[in-house]
C-alpha cells in the first residue's frame, strides 16, 4: 500500500511538469524513442515516457504502468548502453549461495532469480564441494563470435575470400580495422566456411569483462566495410549473423570450437559428503548419470554433449 501511494503521489506531482512535453510526444512533434537526447535528462525522459505509455493502446491501464517502479535508478548508466525506450525497472530478489571454495579461495556467490529452490540447490552443491576440499578450475579460452553470411558472384570468389582471411598477414589487417571501433575488444582469429557462393566468416574476438556481442558486431562491420571498399568490392553482406556464430542456439560448432568462455573444472566428492550433504550415494549418482546423461541424452538426440544441465 505504501509503494502504491508513493507511485501515485510521484506520478501526480510529476504530471504538472511533463504534460506539455507528453503532448508533444503524443502528437509526434517529439520522438518518444529519443527523449533522453532531446531532453538532456534521462530521469525526466523516463517520467515523460511513462505518461505517454499510459495513453497508448495495448496498455491494460494507467495503474499498470504506475505499478512499475522507476525511482532510485541510475538511468544515465543505461542510456546508450543496454536498454531503449525505458520507462522503469523490475527489482529482482538476490540470494547468496556459498561458501564455495574455488582455487584455494572462498566465495559467496550472489544469484538474482525468481526460480524457487534454485539458490538452495546451488548452495547445497557449494557446501558439498567446500566440504570435500574445494574445486579447481581454469579458463581454457575466451572469445565471442560473430559470423556474417556474405554472397559473392561465384564460388571461386568466395573461396578467394576464405583464403585471404586465413592468411596471417591479412588477419593483421582485419585486426587493425576491428580495433578502430573499440578500446576493449580485440579480433583474435577468423575461419571462413564456404557453401557455394556463400561465405560464412566466423570472427572470434576477445571482449574483456563484457559479453560483447554488440562490440563484436560493430568491429566485424568495420572489417567488412574495409574489404568491400578494397579487394572484395563484389562481396554482398546478406546478414551480420549467418547462424555459424552460433548465437542462442544449440550448435556443434559451439561445442567443438567454443563460444564465450571455455572452462574446465574438477572436484572430488568423498562418499560420506555425498551421503551427508547431497542425501544420496555414489553408486546411485553414478547409475543416474548413465541412465540420464548418457542414455537419456542419446534417446533425446541431445546436442552439446551429455550433461545434467548447462545454462544458455
């Protein structure tokens, strides 16, 4: 009740200051998607967009918009970085799983989720690993990928493009072009798959601490623009993603070559810890592994190896 009263009070008070701007947005005098730039105030842009949204078709009610929190958020950090047409935010509960002993150091792992029992089960796994003396892990490789699909006048030209990209000296040229678009990203390699007149260039890029998909896409575009203005003026970019990346889809290329961080980890859990913490036995866990992860995955035609669970 206190939250609803606060939202109602805030929206009423703000309405007096934004009504004129809202009218301009509703009459298309002011573009709703660029309010942050037009007003020069990200927080005020959010307030105006909320009032605009209340008047739009497809919205259940003005109260529905009002129930979305909007105060106490740094919208300057969002603008131009990770979201558009912002009118508020959704708070998520954050729990903690731990302690987790990893590579000799103890961690408490924060998890934001609305999936019941997820944190509890993760915490139980952390407890078992720590009680067993901890786990060891190492990052084998890190590289975000983008594989545009490019059409050439002939298969021979597509093959010539592949040969050009696979030459280390030419890769260095591509790396220079990629670097013009970012201070953080770095093109590390590129392998081209040719299918007739189509070439799928799988660019692999280091992106630092970021997932970096937009960073990589921008850098790859710069490389292709450079090539189309020079040695490969006959290339035609059909799509910045040709599904050989392969983004958000199960694919053997990701399982074999990796995408993002490839990691190896190990832990040895003694039988008494399996029984006391995980509430099962080693024999039962091993039988389930065969029945579920090996046979069950084979029956389902599962892609990406055989495992109990692997996130996105």
